[in-house]
C-alpha cells in the first residue's frame, strides 16, 4: 500500500506512513500544519456549502498530535512546485531530504504539473 497526499493530506500521509511502515507520495505537502493553521482559529464558512464552522485550538492540538517526529526518507516521493503561494516548498525539501524529490519551477499550490507526473506516482506506488 502506498499513500498519496496533497497539502494537508501530505501531512496526514506522513504520519500514517511512519506509524504503519508505508510509503507515500507527497504533493506540495503541508510540513508545519499546526503553525500554519494556528493563526486561523475562529469562525469560517465552508467554501462549497456556505455553512459556518469553528476551527478551534483543539483542532490545532489534534494536528500537532499527528506530527511525525521524524521521517524515513526512503518512504517518500516528494513533488513540489516552487511557485506554491500557500506553502514554502523549501520546508518540504528540507524535511524530506534524502527522499526522491521532484522540484519544479513555477506552478502553484494546486500542483499544476500533476498530469505530467501521474505515471511516476503510479510507478512509485508499484503499480
């Protein structure tokens, strides 16, 4: 089994990969999710439904509890674009040093180059 996670999904995939001895392909992963999202505590609206919800300090604590203290580089394929406007790609490059890394100039947080790398992700998954 191989996990694939993007952004916050990459943060979760790292925790799961380390906990369950799995591999993971990470796409523009959130490396410091508790710090990034800690400033967003408060009321928000769901972008799709408009429903109100509260993001609390307890949610930030839950994220902190899911932080993998260290990562095993051989487990990961890291794909980042340097133009990510949400996350600093250099944090991911440093955190996953020693892993297979694909660092692309430009792009954005949605990882515009995704279609070009589907075959490499599938190969990394062993399929």
